[in-house]
C-alpha cells in the first residue's frame, strides 16, 4: 500500500490500459461500512484507491468540522490489512488553492432534505468529489446507500458532466442492533446510544405498516415522526420519496424509500430504507 500526499504524485500514477480502477472516497475514521466498500472494490477491480480527506466545504458554520473524529494511523492500518493499493491523503491547501472560486451545484435534489437542513452541504460534496474523480480517474466509485441522497446527487453530477466514472452502490452496514454504521456514532454516549435506534425502529415500523396494507404516505410519515419524538430524538425530517427522482408520492409503491434525519443530543443521524 502506498500513501500519497501530493496531487502531482497521485496524478502521475500510471496503470495498465486494461486495469479497472476502483475508488472509495472517505473522510477517514473508518468503520465497517467503509471497509465493506473497500472489500467490494477490491473484489471487482484491479486497483483500489481510497481517499482520506475531511472536506471543510461540506460543513456548515455551526457543524462539527473541528471535532470530526480523526485517526489516520488507525485508518492506514485497517486499509493495509484489507489490501488497498493507494491511499490519497491531501491537505486543504492542495484541494482548495487560494483564491478558490469554482463550485459544483446540482439543482433541485440538492435543495431538499439534507440540502434544506444543511445549506451548501451538497455544493461542497459535489465539488470535492468531482476534484477527487479528476485526480484519481477511477472507472468505478464505491459508495454506501446510507447517504442515499448524496449518492443520487453524485450520480446526476457524473452523468450531467459526461464523466466516465460509474457509482457502485453498496448496502448499509449496521451494528448488531440495527444502528447504521457512522463515524459520528462515536459521539453517542450513555442513553443517547439507545435513543439512536429510533431511526431504524421507525423505518422498520413503516415497512411493517406497508406490508399490512397501509400505503398512504402522509399516514406513514406521521407515525414515524411520532415514534422518533417519543423515543427522545428531535426530528429533522421524515420523508418518503420515489428513489428514482426524489418526487413525493401520495401512495407507497415499489420505488418508495423512506429517509430520516434526526438529532440525538448534539449528534445528527441519518438513515433510510426501501418500504417494499
């Protein structure tokens, strides 16, 4: 495994013309969800590259940029063990040379749900991912479905900008009790850890209701909000969308996906699940 810390060195890497290049972008503090993406990449690709970069432009002014968990030595040990070829670890001066003035916006889907709660978030995500794709030049980029809105927005960006990188979506990896794996789970202490399960519980209750014939979207959303609030979390949003275009249906069908964001203490968590 080779650790690369400069743009020039990363861009200078030469691969055989027939090699399939896979890429996993991360912000570090890796967990089993990240490692499942790396494993899927290694299985399908000839070369596996991982980036570790806490991207400041996707954090709002009152968010956790300064306290976001970091442990580079641990991350590198995990990636060495799983068999990564390259780890790209740039700094902000490289990624956003001053004066920085160029940004990527994806209209419509970026302004709802997490985009409404975190203005500018997806602009930062799209910009940094486009830059990373241009630097690494992968054929495939592996991303988890936990950030389903992000995954969908990045697919639109890659298509609209005629890039040759294809996103491979991988299933959400969960703790034994169902909590979606997240680097921010380290913030959950004491009772907050058990309260955090309310997102997964609400998703399962919604899926069960649909299986029993409840298909009116507004009724399912109201029940989920009540369940989350009763558990002690603060609802940011609960929505059911058509996963193909993020339109809001009146009734649940085979394309419906429920997405939830809620705060447990000071920790903002997200989760989602198909309902059929």
